[in-house]
C-alpha cells in the first residue's frame, strides 16, 4: 500500500492586507490578506521550512528529495541540494529540481505516489504581479512538503487510491525566461479548455481508484490560477459545496506551484479516519489524485498546523512590500558584502547549512561554531555533532544597527543563549526592532543573508517563538 507518510505546509509570517493596495493606488486590492515571504526568504528557504516540519513528524528518512517551483533561486544549480544540506540528509539521498512550470508541483506529487521508494516532494513559490493588478492581490507565498512512501516504510496518513491526468497544450498562463511577471490569456478561454480537461481527468481518477462517483468523496480540493476555470471544474465534477476544502485565498493567497500540496496538507489536518480526499489541479490541463485518510491522521498531527501559522501572521505595510519586491530603495551608507566563498562553505557545510555545532564529550560544552579543541578542559578532536536547528534560545542582549548593510534595515543582532548549551550572535528576523527585548524566546530559521556576484549566501537567523507554531524543541 502506498500513500502519504507525513505532510506539512509553511506559510511565511508576514501578511499584506489587500485593502492597502487600493488605499495606495486608488485601484486594485480586495478583501482579506495575502502571505508575503520576508526579504530574506526565497523558494529554497521556504521549501526547507516545509520539508523540516514534514520530517519532524516521522522517523522515516527519504531516499530522494524532489523540489518544484516556478521561481527558483538558481537556474543551472540544483536548489534541492541546499534543502538537502539544511535538512542534514545523507549524501546518498538524491536531490532533484523538477522544472519551472506551475504544474510541476502536483506532477511531482502524483509521480511520487505512483512510483516506489520514499520521496520527499517539496513545492514552493513566491508570486508577484503588476502593482494594483489582480495577480498581485490574489497571489500568495508559501511552501508544502509531502513525504511519500509505502506502508512498509512507516504508518500512512493517507492511502493513495488512484489518479489521472489530461495534458493540453494551451498558452493560457506563461512567463518567458528572464521575465519578471506571469501573464495570462482571458479567463473565459482558460475555463473553456481546462474545465472539460478536469472533468475527463476526474472521471478517469474515479475509475482508477475504484470510487463509485463524486458523492463518495468527502473532501475535494480544486485549485488553479484561473479562478473561472476552477469554478467551472468544481461544477463539472459535481463537487458538494460543503465538501470543498477552503482554498485559503482570503488568508494566504494562491501559492501556484505549492498550492495543490498546501491544500492537501490543509485537508489532511481536517480529515477524519476513513474520509476520502480528492485533489484536482488545473495547469496546462489537469492532474487529479484520490486518497483515503487512515487512523493515523487523527493521531499524528503536524508539528505546526497551518491554521496556527495563518493565525500567527503579522501585518506588513504595502510600502515595505514594494521595497522588498519591486523598488530599489536607498540602502544604508555602507559597502555591500563581498561574495561568499564556495570553498569555505564546502568545508563548513554541516555548520553553514545544517546549523550543527560541536559538543565536547567530556564536559558536554556546546561550541558554536563547531570547534576541534574544547574551551573547557582543552580536549582535542573529542567532539560530537550538536544540531541546533530546532533548539529554543533566549535573547541575552541585542543591538539595533541602522548603518550595517541589509536589504531591509535596520539589522537587529542578538546574543542568543540556547537551552541545550551554546551561545552565539544571530541576526533576528520576522520581528520589528521595537519588539525585541532581553529574555525573548527565539528559534533558528534558515534564511538568505544576501546575494553577491549571483551567489546566495544562505545561513541561519533567529525568529521569535510564537504561540502554536510548534517549530522548536525545549
């Protein structure tokens, strides 16, 4: 039996109230909020966050990591390799990027479910649109990760019953290499083509899974970037209004490549044992899959439920959103950083990406960064790795630097004392400078420090521990 072993979504902390767009331009916007990746987040860091949450709810190790996004941080370099390194996976675990098309997220998931072995499917996206346009308001940033395998690998959250696809060559949603904005044809055209494709795939998936008809499906996810086509597909397949999973458009926005997996995570969080969940995703045709929730779905809840992440979001002004995404604002009057050294990063790979220090075996003192010689006792080369990525710390002191280089000044630097030992200075993120205080509880988070010479400098910062986020270990 094959299916989902674990699944988790990641929604970034910041929320843009869509009404601010109309207040700024006098047009556009809408109701509700959209999730916005921080200035130091990209699809790789968000994908790592979702993958980490998925793996923390199971002891099963993946044999491969597949990463799908329409907004890769690198083109010719494998982005999944950074996620792999930050998760501290074995070098024998394969790491692959799967194209830049919106459909690659749901396609990777269905391929993994129909295949063999344990595969961690990660989908992530950051979405933009022209200011005051519909895409800007309806879009959202986020990520999701689904660990797929057999019941012999570990208990399944949901059994995969079957699926199907219909591929249509249609120039409906597109962006050329180097393009900064997605463009689309008129929605009526997409609905006219994608609606029938969804119905065909739906009927084929019902036959493949042995499900009688739509009335036997308890929860249905219907998603795509063409809202008219989504509505047409939901109507065509006969989905019961009460059974349609909240598309999260009013709170998160449409995360495109990540959205099918993100909504699957939401459906699994709400599902009861024995319920049937169907997923219909529209992009260049349609992909459908059907799963049945197991007993484990009520026993093994995610470390950080989506509902809690959404509720914990913090407000972001439209001006700051524009500064992060579209405007070249005046930086602090300091030189930009030099490019990071690739040889140095390789030598300290487990520290730079995995945030693993060292613990002296005799004194149990934690060294951050890792050291060969213990500061307590002087023992040499007698250390164990000390992974710190999930360890809560306390702000012992801090400073607000308004002159240091940052894509979003000011820089808040804090000396953090970790609960399991170890102290080091870390930059704080997802927090306003006036919120920081001595005694604040924080947890490490994988981020992008800066980019120089087209090299992204990934490392770890610290963010506040918030109620219900479950992202840390005492």
